[in-house]
C-alpha cells in the first residue's frame, strides 16, 4: 500500500506544490519568461536552475545506490538517438507551452488553483494524446 500509493502520491504532491510555489502554474508568468524580445520575466530561469541543481544531485545520489528506496530497481532511459519524431514532438510541446503558458505537470497542478482555465488546457492535452495514440496505432 505505502509503496504503491502513498509514495507516488507524496511525490506528486511535492512536485505540484513546487510548480505552484515556483510560478509555473501561472500562464502569464510562463509566457513572460518565453517572451525574450518583449517584457521578458527572468524569474522562471531561477526555478529551472533550481530544478537542474536538484536533478544533478539526484543523479549523483542515484549512481551510488544499489536500488531505489521504494522500488525494486531503477528504470533509466537506454536511448540517446535524436529522431524526427523526438524533434517534432519537442517542437509541438514548445509551441503548445508558448501558446497556453502551461505544460502537462503545471497544467494538472493548476487544476487546484484555477480549475476553469486549467481544465480546458488539460482536456485539450488529453484529447491530443488520444489522437496521437490513434495515429500511432494506424502507422
């Protein structure tokens, strides 16, 4: 029970709280950060820099652990190639982030703060995932 439900719930709650406190759930702030040639708002650069530092520390600790504290083993990416699909998906992600001012994590976290506008984003995102899945299934 703890390993399967409470640990992921706690991790997700901490992640969502961090996104909220850092301002990542505020579409206006995100668009301000992405507007390099207008009214650029650099505050999210500090949020992202902090995230990079935390992740660097996590990778260093992970290398020294034989297995995760709450899991049977690490599941790490085993691919390093850059494909057209990866580049296209990254471009679509960036375009959507710039237009909406939200990406998946902050979108779900924003459901707790501004459920009306966030729900529209999350519904559109989920519809896009379903459509992408249908397209991939036909390919």
